[in-house]
C-alpha cells in the first residue's frame, strides 16, 4: 500500500501545473508530448529523448500548449522541430485542438493569457469606473459648477449676494494689507 501512495504522489506532482478541464486530456497531452519528442531524429539518434528529458508540459489553455525547458538551447531545438511536433500532436491526439506551442525557461513565470477571464474583469472594471464617474458628477453638481458636456467647459453659477459681499470684503482687505 505504501508503494501505491508513492506512485500517486509522483503522478500528482507531475500534473500539478497542468490546468485542463479534463484530467484525461492532461494525461494524453503529457504522454503524447514525450512520445512525439522521442520520435525526433536529429544530429544524434537520441536527440528526441534528450528533448523529452529536458522539457515538460506546463499548461494547456485556449488551444495553446505551454512547455517548460531547463535551458535556452533546448528551447531553440524545440522551436526547430516545431512543425514536426505540431504534426505529431495533431495525429496522436486529434480530439485536443492544439493551435500553438509556446515555451518558457524553467524558473520563470511565463503563463498563458486567458482572454475570457480578462474580458469579464474588463467589464467589471468598466462598470465600477462608470459608477465612480456618475458619483463624481453628482458631487460636482452639488458644488455649483456645471459641466457643459458639449464643450466640456466648466461654467460658474452666480454666488448668492451675501456670499459675494463677503468675498468682496475679503478681497479688499487682502489688497489693502499687501500695500502696508
């Protein structure tokens, strides 16, 4: 029983960063990735096996497969074989539509951008901004300054006569005090 727990831990850690809606797809992608790479014959007969040993599938979203490699040289070799890899993935797992393979260097935080979540966040942000703009316009109207939407210029409203008299007295006292 102890051996089964160790194996389950290894499987969980291998798939911990793969985020798909279906765990079966994750397993397929992981296994097929290694198989496709192992079929690559480059300058050496085991180039594909080396590529498989130095890369791993990290994420799959919106048809994009994110792969991590432990050195920039491995990333370049993977890019050189991209057409072969894409064809192999398409043949081996046609039910999973992979439109692109992107790479990141191990230890760096590159992620696949999820446009659906971003659109929801944008609409939430826009509605909050519109609410705040409406509240600020109400405050501006209360202060006595109206904004002409057509010309976007502020127009002053006339002050009540008693308040205007107080400001005139204050202005006169400031002008006479500055001459002393």
